[in-house]
C-alpha cells in the first residue's frame, strides 16, 4: 500500500511551528505495516493544496492531509478538497451538536465562526473531535477501487487521538495489514562511519535476502536500524540483530525507543544502588535527564550544579588551592567534585563533570571542548578526559551521554 502525507500550514513554511506530524504519523503508520513513501509540507494556499492533493492521488492508495480544518480564514483545506473532488458541502447535524456541547461544557458561547466546521463534503465519513471542534474527514475516491483521502486537524492534541480512534480502524477495515519489522539498536562510543565499517560485511548476506540497514548519528550516539517486510521479516531482523550484537557488544546500550538514562536508572534500581551528580559545564543536564525517567527517585538522591569556582568551594568543598593550581577544568577538580558529592549524599555512585563549552575560554593546553568526567564509587574514583568540539547545546548533550554511558558500563 502506498501512503502519502500532506501537511498544510503557512506557519510550517515560516519555521514558526515545528512539524511533529511528520515523525508521529510515519511511526504510527509504519507500526501498522504501512510505510509512508512521500511526505510534503505546503502553505495555506489554494492552488498549492489542490495541486499537492491531485498529485498524491495519482500515486497513492491513502492520502492523509493535516491542518486547515478549523474555523479561521486560513483554514481552507476542507473547501478546496471538496471543490477538487466535485463534492458539495453539507451541514452535518452530529458535528453541530458536538461543537455546541463542546462549548456548553466549558461555559462559553459558541463562536459563530465555528459554523464552517459543521459543513462536510457530501459522502464523507466524519470523525468527531474528542479534544477540539474541527471534525476529521475520510473520503473514498469514486474513480478508484480502494483509494482513500483522509483529512485530519492540525493541532497534535487533536490529531493523535483521532488517528488512533478513527483512522486506524478505517485502515484495518479497508486494507490488509502488512508485516513490517523495524528494530533499532542504540550504540555509543563509536562514530557512525566506524559502526558501518564494523557491521556492513557481516550483514551483507542478509541484505541480499531483503534486509534494509540504516545508520543515524545523534549527539554521542549512533542508531543501527534493521528493517524487513513480509513473511520472513521477523526471522531476518532477528538474525541481523544477533550479528550486530556480536560485533558491537557492550557499545549497544539499548534498543528502539530506549534512552541511555532509562537504561541507567533501570540498572541502578535492579542492583539497589544510588547516585548523586556534581555538574559544572553541563549545567544540571545529567540530573535533568535522569529525573525525566519515571522511578528515578529510587536511585537518584540529588545533585549540585557548581558552575562557578566559588560554588565548587562552598558546596562541594573543592580546595581553593586545587582550583588555583590545576584550574576548574582539570582532573584534580573533577576528582574532588565526585568524591565530595558522593560523601555529601551518601550514595553508591557519583558523577562529576567539568569542562569548557566555548566558544571562548580555551587555551592551547585546554582547548574549547575539553571535558573531565569523574566517576566515584566504593572502589575509589576514576577520571576520563574527552574533547567534545561542538556548539554549546550539543556539547552538553554529548558530555551527559558520555557520563551516563560510563556509569552504565560500570553498573552493568
């Protein structure tokens, strides 16, 4: 089955709004076995919308549009598609009742402009909006044996529940689910090109049998994507996963949607170990990522963001002489930060990071990107030095990932 998505909205073209539909819809459709073959974003302009829909209907079995179904002057998708397909707009009493109930429950008068949302193309299936007013619409194309055009509202809080509640049943009713397996192995500590070099030759026989392999570099990590379709998909992806596991081994920290902080929290919880952090250059990012994980309170006792030297002295008891002699970005200071924050919180493990995020502050001896990460435990403290030459936001993410990865390997 060929699926195409058309995202409408001038705000997308201006870069004022992030188009999250492109990822969310593609993922949900792929999970159902329907991989999107083409996706475009266009402005709220009549000719552009009709042209995009006309072209998509010339190729696809299912065309999904997002946006342009609301009550304002730039919401024109419904009218334009009805015109394109030669359909009249007819008032739908169920939609009218839903909109009136929506505003009555909130104690607000119904705006006159919502009248336009009650008119739907003749013959369209109507999806009432559980979290808004604009209905979704689905139309079977008369000239095709099994071709559908689906129109969904733009706000994600409206689109997502409507897709699951209404579009998924429509697809299951009208089309046969295809077997599609996608598994992603998450690695760290090796660059993207090196990862490919290590696994490519061993995966080639499976590629010849229909396996698709992809690589995606992220800050501090590389994803290896294994995809197959058809009756043998599960077996083929399973064989490929075993190959990658054998070659990359400990560099694989998780799979699919796992984040490294989730893996670390799970490992520490299983072993009933606790953690504290002392952060300088990451500004609390390690603590933030850990506390994003449900259940982190079982293992994470707290942290200190000691950005200034005075904070390192007062909050972490780093000796002033150590700071003067070695500098804030040094092995000695990272070691003192880790040892002292572990002692203050009484934890099994402690992580400390100190570095130069840039763009200024570097020297020949310690260039921008220099980072010292310390890990303290009952067995003592160790320090690793990295050079993370990135802009500030990526520098922080990479450094946090390196620290969490080190903790993962130690606590595994």
